C-alpha cells in the first residue's frame, strides 16, 4: 500500500466560511419552504372549493344520464 500523506490543516478562516455558508443555506431553505408552504395552502383551499362545485356538477350530470338511460330502456321494453 502506498504511503498516505498527512492531511493538511485547513485554515480557520476557510472553516468559518464553510460553516457560515452551510448555516446560511439552511436558513435560506427554511425561509423559502415556509413561504412556499403558505402559497401551496392557499392554492389547496381554492382547489377544494372548486372540487365541491365540480363534484356537484358531476353528480347532476350522472343523475341526468341515469334518468335518460332508464327512459331509453323503458322505451325499448314497450
């Protein structure tokens, strides 16, 4: 096996910079996650309101189609 050289000492300034950027990245991510979560919650509310309207419309259409089918079957049975 080859001799592995001893690791180099990393400058305290570089260590501080790395940790600072890591911390800033975590804070940046948390801030934007919070902002996007609020935005998505608003979108979800609108979708739920539209879903109720859409479900009611689909139920009415389904009932109308069932009534038409019953009338057609009655007409064929005569």
